[in-house]
C-alpha cells in the first residue's frame, strides 16, 4: 500500500484502470495504440499501424524493469506530437523505431525495411528539420542516433559506452549513408565537402549519461531523446552535440527523479491518449482473436523483447 500511495496521480489512475480491465471476463490484457494517419514518416501499413501495450509490459515499466519496444515506440510518437505542438521544439524529427532492431540487419530484406520504411521516410518527411533522432536497438540494447542531415553528421549516444565492448555499426552506417544519398538525390539539402555521393560522418563514441545496470537502457534512451528535444536550440554545430554529451556524462544524474518523471509521462500518455476514445493514439478495442493474429504478424518484423 505504501508503494501505491507514493505513485503519482497518473500512475495511480493507470494502475486502477488496468486492475479493473483485468477483472473483466475475456479482456485481452492490453491497450491498443494506433499510429496517427498524419505521421507520414512512421510505418503505418498492417501490422505496424497498430501495436499493443501489454499489461505485464506496463507493470514492468512501473517497476523500472525492462522497457519494451512498444513503449519506446509510444515515446517516439509522443515526442513527434510535442515537436508539432511547440514551435520551439519544431526543428527535431523523430524516426519510427519499429524496424530499428539488430535482427533486421542480418538479411537484405531486413536492411531494405530499415532503409525504405524508417530512415528514408524520416529524412524525406522532415526536410525542414535540422535534426532527426533515430532510436536503434543493437543486440538487445537501445542507442540514440542523432542525425544532422544537412551537415552529413551522425552522432551515436550509447548509455553503455563505458561498460560494454565497442559496437559494430558498419551495416547500419551503410544503410544511413544509402538513405542520405537517396535523400540528396530527391531534393534533400546536404552540404557535401567533396564531389562524391553524400555520406554521413559517423561519430560513434559520443559521451552521454551512463547507466550502471544492464536493464535500464530504454529509460536512458527516453531521457536522451527528450532532453535533446528540449535543449537542441542551443546546439548549432556538431561540436555542440559532442560538448552536450560530455556535459551530460560529467554531471550528476538523479536517476530516481528522472525515471519517475518518465514513468509519469508514460502513464499520462496511456491514460489520456491511448486508453481514452478521444486520444490521438487510441487504437480501439481489439478482440483477443484480432490481438493474437496481429501480434504474430508483427513478430515477424520486430523482436518485441528488446
């Protein structure tokens, strides 16, 4: 009871709503979220147009345990809405993390999915943005990639950079380069320093806030995404992003305060935008049969337990 009383109002409301729904016979134990039709750079064809927030996933979020890919995608959608509603945040685009998983790098078909359905649409539909944030999951861990598209620079923020073997980004970097070349060929503005094809310069050792455990990378990803969106106006050059990362890593990080705040935002989004029929991410009330069919289909595209 003491733990429940310490929850925020949004967390209490979400907890109580889930418990009520779990008590209904035949309920599928999930919320259905929908990608808005005007999120043109997100994957919106079946089965990616809707996705499920399973109640066990939400309770893991309550306990600051593993943050599932479905919640990371919801966070990305939330930040897209924030950048659209606040003109001070409008210079940042957010890529859809739906296919951004290491499993998709092992085959030509998977690489094509990342290129055609995630990276290239993010570049083409955000031509007016200075930055594109790309959540990426290599080998069961979340990393944030910040693209300065016009400057042809890519910055990799890894919350386990100091406590894990150096990651191999060669395949992904080639996909990003291919997307940039096609983007420039189709009207995207890039400032090349040579006459060859447009290519990103990849900075894979950028400093950022570091995690001290093996399961909280999703929360650090959400934190890095949001803090960059809120403060990007002060970052005009590539060196500013590197200094920004160094500042984050070298300054004290109040993990409990920041993660509790992120939990509260998740609870508010789910309560008002997913569970409510008037919410922008409301996906309806799928039956258990539809839920099972869609989940099996989606599993061929995305490893949910990332």
